[in-house]
């Protein structure tokens, strides 16, 4: 007997913004454990429905299949190298429009990991800097995981696979951020505490959410906001996807119109990254920060001053954004966008600092323009 195709039936049905999450939840629940749904929040300064179909690239081509109310279905044809041979594949994904945040969207697919990694994610990242994929700070991820467990009454969250990275250690030990892959089968809160103690963060983590020994859902999260699960999509959506959408909204508003040329008076609009108290009390921290900045592959770094204060000039190779970075306080790094500075470039620079040096809180610089 021919097996019923739930996904094909889902695509044929009518959806809207209000019913979308419940519809996806019902689809995943129709075949739990055998179907995974992947969600990727992103921000963009355009509407995907009008822009995606017009994008032409040799390796990737998108076709709008159906436009729902507040969502669209796309078909993506993509090519990639597998050894010496070039593979051409096709898959589908949906774009959900956030009901409140006008510039925030969620790409959703039921395709496998190869489609996500070889097709959908390269397509989305290829629209930088007009489109920016996610970034979840380690401290925020810890709060989201704790809330997920408490809000949905899980007895424990058990890591089944993780890729973590340790930030740059002392000079001469390792020159690059060190990745480590593990299958620890340990409580997630223990793993998070271990990373905090070793100045590290999760690049990706897969865990089982358990209730009294039974696995209710298997969830995976990545540092750049790729979220997938095999059951309980509504709970995962509310606990992880929506908060990452909020991060996008906050960053989009905070990072927009920061360039001097966006201001009629050409005045600077700096940002500050605030670290723990006394982060730069030890003068050796200046050199640690500079070493971390210098490993950023897409940016040119010029050190104008390194002791007793830090003044660094940065040029983004990908879109020409320029910045000055200053450390003149024991716990603050001031980021000053210059004549051109895109949202994506600011985000990439902040992410790199969080990844390779230390995490802090990004906010408006309130003590006057530099």
C-alpha cells in the first residue's frame, strides 16, 4: 500500500500567519521521530516574496510556488561539489513572516540536513548584507534552555551530541579558536557550566528533552540560530524560534543607521559592548583583544594604539564597512561606525568579538558622540 504523503498534502493546503505554527506542529506530529522540521530566523531589509524569485546565481535558483497569507512556499534548485562530481538537487522551504517584527522572518523546511547545509543556508547567507542570519549568545542560550525545561515540565535535558569552541587562550598556545566535538550524554546544564568555566560556547548542540525517562522530543540548536526538532514543534517554536526572532529585531533596530553618512551632520553613533566589571583592569587584556580581532578573516585590522588604551581601525572586506574600536574604560569596548557601516557588518564584528574574546552586552553609547 502506498504511504500517504503528509508533506505534499501540507503544501497543497491553505495556510496563514495565524495557523502556520499549529499546522506545522500537526504535520510533525503525524509522523513523530521520522520527520524533522528545521527553522532559521533571519532579518532582511526586503520582502522575500518579491526579492527571492529575482535572485539569480549559478549554483542556486529559487522559484515562488505558493503565496499564503503571511507565508510563502519556495522551491530551491541548488548545486554543490561532492568530490570531483557536481550534484544538482531540489528542495522546498517556507518563509513565515513575523506577525509583529516587520523585518524578521523564519525559513522553515522539512527537507534533510543536506538541503539545509548545501542549499538553503548558502542561499540565505548569499544575500548578505541585506539579509542576516542569526546569532545566539551563550548566556542567552542558557536562559532559553532553562525556560524550555521549566515551562514544559521536562525532567531533564540530556546532550547527545555537541560541538563546542574554546576562545583564544594565552599567546603561543593556540592561534585559533579550538573546536571540540563530543557525544557526552550528560545533563545540559552541566555542559553549559563546563563551557562557562573554560571560556567556551556551543557551536551546535543536540539534546533529548525527557519526562521521567521518556524522550518527548529531540532538539538541535546552533550558534547561528538553526533550530530543528522531531516533535512538539509548537513548544520548540515558542521557546527558541520566537526568542531568536526577538534577537533579530533588537539587533536590526540597534545596528541600523549607524554610519556617519546616515546622519545629516555626519556625527558618529557609537555602540558599546559592556563586559563584566574590571574586564580591562589587567593591561594584558588589551593584547588578548587585539589577537582575537586579528584572526577575523573578512576584516583588515590596523592597531593605532595598544597600551595603555586600545584604538583599532577595522575595514570589512565584504562590503566596505569601516569602524574604529576603542578601549578607554575598565569594562567597555566602544565601536564607532564610520562613513559606511551595514547592519550585517556590525553584527559580524560583534559576533566575532563574542566568539573569540568574550561575551558582553551591546547597547547604545550614551555619553555623547566621539
